[in-house]
């Protein structure tokens, strides 16, 4: 499927997003992770937190884990093309139905 001109790759252009995601996959698929002493960036006084990311809210249909018509919150949204009727989260493609507020 070809990306339309009106779609939005949230946070980056398409090539930059692909490079970041490919780097993440490569790192997590490696047989061995780096030793802490070889990682140049350190975070001190840290804790795990939560942050807001773009996502889709709505009623899911055809989802493998959500009953048809039930409310859902998607994983992080990376591509959004309302004119083309599609969106891509980190987990899957979505076909977009009717928006909840067409004026947004």
C-alpha cells in the first residue's frame, strides 16, 4: 500500500520513523545486550513514569483481543491518514470508520 500525500507520520518523516523502529528491532533482537559500562548515555536519579502519546479511541471491530463494538484504546499511533481511511499503530493497521467528532 502506498502512503498518501495527506497522511501524517506522527513525530517524524517516514524515513526517520523507519530508521528509529528498525534500530529498536535490531537492538531488541540481538543475542546479547550491551554491558552497562559500554553505554555512553546515563540517566541518574531515575524512575519509571508514564507519558501521553497519540492513540486511537473508539469502538473496535475485528480486533483479535477486543469484542466487536467494545471501547478500545490503541497502542501508540505512528501514521494517520483520515482521507485515506487508514491509521497505523505500533501494533497494527486500522481502517478508520466514522469519526466521533467530524469537526476535529
